[in-house]
C-alpha cells in the first residue's frame, strides 16, 4: 500500500513538472473575481475567469504585451488564489486553446498556452470585465450591453 502511494505521489510530481496543472492569480485579480462572481451571480470563480478569457479574446493584441514589454508568467510573483487546470477548463480546454491560437495565428506549445497565455487573458479580461460591469452599474444593464 505504501509503495502504491509513493508511486502515485511520484507520478503526480512528474506530471506536474511536464504539464503545468495549476495557475495562480494576483490578489488584485482575486478581489475583482470575487466581486464579479457575486454581482453577476455566477456559480464559481472559474466561471468568471472563463468569461474574462472570452472578454479578453475580443481584443486584437497579445495580452502578454503591455506598453511594448512582453510579460512572462512567474508563479513566484503571484499572490492570489491557486486554480487547478481542470477546474478552470473542465472539458473545454481544447476549445480555449484553439481560440487563443486562432487569435494569435500561431501554434502554442503547452507551456505557452497554460499558464502563461491563459493567465494573461484572465488578467486582461478581468480588468476589462470589471470596468464594464462597474460602468453599467447592475447585472441587467451589463448583460444587455453584452448582448449588443
């Protein structure tokens, strides 16, 4: 039994290094995510992040570039919550990856797609989503704006 547990822990560690399985946000993002979750009355923070990715994909520029500087994702500098890759995407990961590749007109390797580009879209999308939500003042007005 102990041997099986050790083997499972080793396998999880190896998979975690080969394939990034987690994404960590910044505290400023988390504050907005919580407020949007409550204001929009969505079921989870992951749902808010998926909305944010969609919101960010409407913008033509690469979300990793800000003021002409390419921003790299560094988990050690993230001070927000930790999210599992499967929680964030569920069964739709391939769809999100294809949307991001299509937007950039390039193939993305796994490390570029997650967490780097995914977080960049979440970060940019949360800022835009939050600003529009605050500007609208209510869930109903915001949803009407989205439908236009």
